[in-house]
C-alpha cells in the first residue's frame, strides 16, 4: 500500500514535505493539495500492480524504505511525494 501527493511544482512538493516532516497528516494534505483523483482517499493508491504507475513512482514504491516520505519525484504529471506502507 502506498499513498502519494501530486503537485505541479517542485517548490510546492518541497513545502509540503517540510510540513510532513513537522508532523502534519499525510492524508489531510493529500486531500487538500493533491491534483490526483486519489486525493479523495487521502492519496491512497490502492492495490498497485507492476506497470500500473509511471516508472519513477513505481521505482520509489518498490525500492525505497517503508514508512518514510520520499520525493519530490518528477513525472510527466508533476511532482510526487510518496510513502509506502507495505509491499505485496
């Protein structure tokens, strides 16, 4: 399971990451600021299968440490902040 926040600029992503580092709730910030439809679920991406997401995001979900906010991660959609809770 992973959650993400998608914003247009790296600056926005960095500002949100700073807020997360200070303890603000990931889901609340996703609902307020994310451009992705997943914002309705607090950024929850649901079950993720290989090839379902853009490569840069999939790599973070598959390889980076769990329970940490990673990013900003650039994709053609903008900049992502990603946290992975467990892998299948």
